[in-house]
């Protein structure tokens, strides 16, 4: 995988991970911002790539796009999208249930505004660290409270990547 200057220093260990493919792809998007209104070419491009009209008339900066981000990664991996994939909690039906989250798993969270979805990169004592398209209008690495995690979903791998594992991190994202 190529390196990116957009990985926070303590998460630089991610540059050495050689999979899962959707995670290495996601890392390349770190720091990509959603720009206001219809000028947003990233969302328009993703919309076309996955063949949906959901963002065809995108005109509000408040539109959540974490489901779209996951849909692009899943499409590029050759995986079937869940129904209503733009809704974060629709990802509860993606792949198969996982008893414990591991590197590359899709995690859904319940939040006051609805839901959130992202890819597991690790965990500390109280939070899961995920990469996702956040309401902060960028693809970011961030922590979400474990108590708000709703489901762990394992992608539909043909062969389980060798580095799929539980990853223990410090609060700041460094390996323990």
C-alpha cells in the first residue's frame, strides 16, 4: 500500500497493513473533504461509480455520506451492498455477524442523530477506533464509545485476510 501524509502520527502503523483491501482503500481517502453543496465532485463521482441517483441532486452540506463511503469501498471489493446502503444502520445486514470486532469489520453505532458506520481499525478500553466519512465532512480516523456500538459485521471475504485480528490501541491510536 502507498503511504499517505493524512494519517495521524500515532496511526502510522496502518501504513504497514497489507489488507483487508477495503481498509487499505479507505486509508487512501483520509483527509478527503466533502465540500459545500453541488460543488462536491467526490460525492458525485462516488454516486456514479456505484450506480445510484441518491446524490444526483446533492445540494445540502448537511447530508450524511458515511453509508455512501462504505458503499464505494464495498463496490470496489466486489461485494453486494445492503438494501438502503446510504443509511448507516442498513449496514447491520452487510456480510455476516461477528462475535468480536476485528481489523476491517464494519461497525454500526446508534447516535442521537440516527446512526454511524465505519471500518474497525482497533480499540482502546472504552472506544472503538474506526475510519469513516464523518459528519465532520471528511474521511477520518475517530473514536466512538463502545457502549453505542450496535453491530459488528464481517465483510463477505472469499478468503479471510491474514491480518484480520483484534487490534489493541492507546486512546491516541498507537499500538499497545
